[in-house]
C-alpha cells in the first residue's frame, strides 16, 4: 500500500513537471479554481449545512483545488512506510484513494487545460468552454473511475472515523510531526479526520455528491444534448 501511495505522488510530480514544460500550469490552476466553484454551486444545499461544511471544504481545498500540495506530498514520501506500520489499514486505504484521486484529476485537468489553451486562450473559463473541453477530451472511463474512487473513499472514511482511538492518535502526533518537519502532512490528516467526524453519517454527504456528479457526467457525454444550448453545467460567478 505504501508503495502505491508513493507511485501516485510520483505520477503527479511528473505531470506537474510536464505541465510546466508545456506552459499550461496557469490554465490548470484557473481550471481547478473554476471546478471548485462549480462544485460549490452544484452542491450548495450541502455546503450550506453546518455539519457538511468542513467536509465540503476538505474536498475542495485538500483533494481537488489549485492548492500547492508539494510539501504534503514530500512529507508523505518521507514517512509513508512508517505510517503504514502505525495507521489502521482503512486509514491507509483512504489515503491511497485520496492520492489516487488527486493524480487522476490532475491528469484530466492537464488534458482539458491544453484544449482550453488551444481554443479559448484569451477567454476566462466558463460553463460553455468547460463543457466543450470536457466532451472533446472524452476519457469517459477515467471520469467514471473518478466517481468510483470518491465512492470508495467515502466508504473508507466512514469506517476510519469509527476506529477507536484514531482521533487521539492524530491529536497526540501533532507535536512530534511539527518537530519532525511534517506539519503539512499532519494538518492534512487532521483536517480530513475532523471534517468527516463532524458529519457522523458520511454516506449522507457522499451519496448526494455521487448521484449528482454521475448524472452530470452522463449528460455532458450525451450526444443528444446540444452544446451550448442545453449545457447542463450551472452558472459559476
């Protein structure tokens, strides 16, 4: 498991290096920002509920957004073999899902950013350019896999928060993590645990997200839906 997690990190690092060489990092960050805003609009009813706010912020800021994860990832590469010895398997599985999701999402984002740079270079991203790029890039199996990873991640998180003593373990490890120069990694783990612990029933948050994102994916790939007239994406300010 530890080696799989490291592979996800190396994959993202290689993609970042390639994106820099292709001069599309700025467009990727713009795309990621737009996607985060779109998620907040699509799931506004969840984002407005206090019990879900931390979980929504964690998805947007820690798994899917334009934030620089390089320090967290470097920390993980350093200590993941040791973490594998002390963290429960379900926690390691959740981390594997999170890093796998991050790697796949970046790969898809880079493909879309290249298309947007080529066809909408001087225009800010909006629902119409996004939908056109999404449909043109295709990769339906990868889009479906994204949703499957989120589903599996939700199952793992639902189990992790029930593990006796896991919260105390994370809390007590904060000072040692800081002294070891691993604060970025610790804060990622702590925010994730606290976000989903606050929900209680993780599936009550995950299932509506999965259903809506699946429906949106199918509509964007549906050839009978004409773009831009019948664009299923919401307006994002």
